[in-house]
C-alpha cells in the first residue's frame, strides 16, 4: 500500500466515524470509536477532519464512503451558520445512509472482508453488523423482518429494538436487544458467544425456539443444533472488533496465532522455546510488523525478514 493509499484509507475511515458520531445513534458507537481513535494516526486524521468542520467546511459528496470536505472563505456569520447547519444535516443523513439505502434497495446487501479487514455495517433500526477478517455476510428483508446471514468467518451482531434474525448454517438466532459473536466453526458447527441480552435459537425456517443463550458464555452447536460444548467467553477475544487484544500471561504462540489470522505477512519463531514465553498487555494484532517489533522489544529479541516476507523472531546473538 502506497503512502497516498494509506492517507486515503485513513481519510475515509475518519469521514465515516465523523458522520457516525454525529448521527442519531452516536452513543452506541462510542466504545468502538474510542478504540479506533486510540491509534495516533487515526486520531490525527479525525482531528484534521474535525478542523475542517469547525472552519465551516462544505460537503462535496453525500455518500458515506466518499465524503469530501473542503475549506471555504467566510462569507458572514449568517451564511456560515446556515452552511454549518446544512453540513451537520448532511453528515447525519450520511450516517443513516446505510440503513435507509438498505430499505430502498440502494445499498448493497452483500458484505465481504479481506484478510486483515474489520468492517462495520449499519443496519436498520439502529442495529449493527461487524465483520471480522476474511468473512462474508448478506443482509436482506423477509416478511418485514431484517435478516443477516453469515456465510463465512465471524461477525458481531449488535441488536437494537427492531426485529432482527441472524442465520448461520441451519441455525436462526433472534437478535432483538442482544449483542453476540457468531462464528462458523469446523465440521459445520457454529459458535455463539453472547455478550449482552438473551438471544433465542431456532432451526432455520422453524418457528419454535430451541433455547435461550446466557451472556458470558460461548456455546458450540452442531449442524443438528445440539450443544457440543459450553465454556466461559474469552476475555482475549472480547475486543476483536477494535483490532486490539488484551493478553494476561498469554504465550507468544497464542499472540502470534491470533495475529497471523489477520496478516499476509506471518510472524514465525526462529528458535524453539520462544513461543512459550509469557506476556501481558494490549496489542494491535492487525499489523504484523508493528506487533513483531513490540514483542521483540519486550523480550530482547530481533526481527528478521524471511525470503518470502514473513517476520522471524530470534534471540539476539550473544
């Protein structure tokens, strides 16, 4: 990715957050926004956009993915006030574009993330879909009910007051008022990790509820919808939508395994025993080079680049 590509990506992300945080459901995005802005480059891009807004910027395009803000010369208090009010209205409209467009058929109903990408999709009635890396989901409406279908990978569903159904394999989950992670597991199994609320399960296409899931638990269900296992929700995985992970005495092998799911450039160990080292802290796993250098600094290691581009952690030569 070139420097220009990076700047454009940051500008688009900042534009999306700028619109979202001035929309009607800003409070529901606060935690994710704070996590995103914790990155120095993100904070700088967002501040630059905010400065344009404070200077009575104008909106060049209203589509959320193509927001353009340009400075203009002041033309009097009354005119500036009207322009600022018009801009605020456009920003709020842009924040709602995904939901409104979905209802009218304007927005795409198929969402795919590439390796390393984490994407948030605004749904109708204030709900949200967050797709993890290398995931695939579709959004539709059936008989007046909003339906999200996960076809690959993992997603976090943040339900609201509307009637929302989520499908994966042969499973349908009623997500009204609930927040949970849904992941397709090996052998056609489905993992459901409930964060808040009490979603109910039913066979896909069926009407009778099968079970009510409790918050704080990961439940693995087989293709026959029978429970294959229940365990406490992972504290490490709880913050995955931010790209960050909080580790407490985790092995380097665990940290690297998570990071390698998000990056084409893998981190490898050049010597036996390095993977068993323990570490505590919060790390961004969506950038392999930065993470490799952070781990190397923590343990006095060195980072070498393998011929194929992978990053190899080794002990410093004596």
